[in-house]
C-alpha cells in the first residue's frame, strides 16, 4: 500500500504544471546558451578585435567571422525547441486538458483592498440614494 501512495505522489509531482515548465525552461535555456555563445565567439569577439586592431580574441581569426558556428547553433536551438514543443509541451497540455475537463475552477478570493473599496462604494451609493 505504501508503494502505491509513493507512485501516486510521484505521478502528481510529475504532472504538476510547474515541474514540466521548469524542465522545458532548462532544456530551452541550455540550447539558447549555445546560440549566445556562438554569437559572442563567432561575431562579437572578432568584431571587437577588428575594431581594436589587436591580435587578441583568438588572434582575430583573420579568415573572417564564424557565421557557420552561429548558424549551426541557431539551427540546433530551433530543432531542440521544436522537439521539446511537439514531444513534451503539446502532449502534456492535452493531458492537462483531459485531466481538468470535469473540474470547475474555484472562485478566486477577492483581495482585501478590493473588497474594502467595494464596500465603500456601496455605502456611498446608499447615502446618495437616501438624500
């Protein structure tokens, strides 16, 4: 019986929306890091070295900018994002819709300041109607 409650708890943990969102964010963030690194290494560093005229920044890589590295990183990022979206995000969204289809949303609690302002408005209306 304890194993069943552990499995149920694990299922609830995995199917919680914020866990999936966090996992997607980590994967997309890692892929985007490669794009940023390629842009800095392949374009910005050589540009700075060319403007400064110094042989720093990997000796300026005089053959030109590393557009191929940047393009490769962008394509890899788009592929990772597509795989994450189509194989993780879309199926999980469908699953959440099915799981929550019969549930009604709980009414959201009215913040105290809004409730107080509503009461003040109603009291002012009562006073203006009386006199």
